[in-house]
């Protein structure tokens, strides 16, 4: 039985992108087992996959604020002990960064990763004993699937990605059905304009749909309340943890999202999702898989609409998004008949 350690620490989207590669390997080698080093905030996600045995949390984001304090600390010692206890056949750095390569060096096993011409940070490849060339001009999910296939020795499947996360573990679709707005993201220029969210909410609710609004931060809570005020069929949800958010997504009829990690979680759960892109592109790192749809602001011509912030989204109006959501729901209804 092969035992493999995966190094893929963050962000949420990056962690989710690695799940299909685990599924591929488990089909090729039914007795293979994986352990996974991941940022503590996302430690739940690998554990949702049946092919992952042990999750080893790491706190690079927290440690780097005062690295000298943590090197040599009890917390660092616990991590070192956890990562060195097991002998692995392979250690796969699926991140291709200097920080992930640094962590891989502590593990016992053949350290594998991207060739310098394939890695996001070429210097990371110095740490690898086996270097794999993977074309950069493909989606991140497919890059990782190819990395695993070439490392472990099987043909990369040509099928759609299987994230290995059972949507039903989080609950069945809710009654009455609702459209979920994933309106929060880290970068200000990736936010769809607040007034656009309000108008879309009103259009959907007037058409007889229900809208649900989750939130994590205070700023997201304020925005959720502002959007919900536009119609009585809109509801601000209580704040929840990551598994609770997964349940909220899994039970949705459809999702409208900006470029955010939770959008990738919706993709992993195969929930019909319309993702909105402004300064970023979905081509290489967008929400990926069955039932995933994209709208890019650059594909539309700006009208004489009033100025909005961020301006890059001015052309991606609520009317455009509303029309696409209706089409998306219509396609789903047609497939059920």
C-alpha cells in the first residue's frame, strides 16, 4: 500500500483544487492512503475526502508574523513530530512555493514537486528529489491532477474532476429552495458593486425566488443586511463555521458568487453556481467542474449606467446576471424532467 503526504496549505481555493487529484489516485490505487499538511483554518476540508487519513495542521500565516517566536516553540515541535513520525513513499508538494517546499523537507519520503519551469516559485524545485514538468497553460485543478498522475505512475483521467466530497453529508436541498449570494471576498476590486447586489436581490425575489445571505466578517454582515433590506423574501443567515457554510451552500438551489474561496467550495459540492469576475479570470483558477458558469465583466460593453465601484464591474449589470441565473435554473429544471 502506498502512503503519500500532500503539502497544500492554502488558500481555500487552492486546497479545494487538490481534491480531484486525490480522487484520481484512489481510483488508480484503491489501497493508497494520503496524509495532508494544510493551513489550520482549512483543516476540515481535506478530512471531507475519504482518501485522506490524517490531516496535519500548520499555521504558516500566523507563524510568519513572528517566525523567530514560533521556531523552537512547543507548537512547532508538535508539527515537526507529526510530519516526521510516518515514513512516506512520496511527499508531494502540490503548491510549488518556497514555503511549501520548506515544509516538505521535514517529511520522510521521496520529495516530489513541479519542475522549476512549472512551479509558481521556481526556487521551490531545489527542494525536490523528483521534479515533474506540467504545462502552466491549463486550469490549476488539471495541473495538480497531472502532477499526481506523473508522480505516482498512472494515466491522468480525461473525465470531469471528482472532488470526492459527498454533498449529502451536509444535507439535501432546502425547501423552500433558495439562491445563495456569496458576496464577500478579500480584495476590494473583486467585489461586485453593493447596489448591483441589491438590484439582483430585488429582481430574483420579485420573480418568486428566495435569497439567502451568509457572512463571516463585520463588513460582510453590514452588506448582507443592506442587500436583505430590499425585499422581504431575502434573509440574512446567522454566522457559522466552515462546515456550517458548506451545509448552507450544499442545500442551495443555486449560488451567485464573486471570485472567492467559497465559490470553489460550491464547485466541489457541484452546486449550480454563477461566478462573477472583474479584475481576475476564471481560465486558470476559476470555479471549476460540473454546473459551474462564469460571467466576466470584460466580455460586456459598458453602457451609460451610473458610475459604480469598483468601476471594472460597471458593464456586468444586474440585468445581465439575473438573465443568466434564470437561464441556469431553467437548464437545471429541464435536466430533471
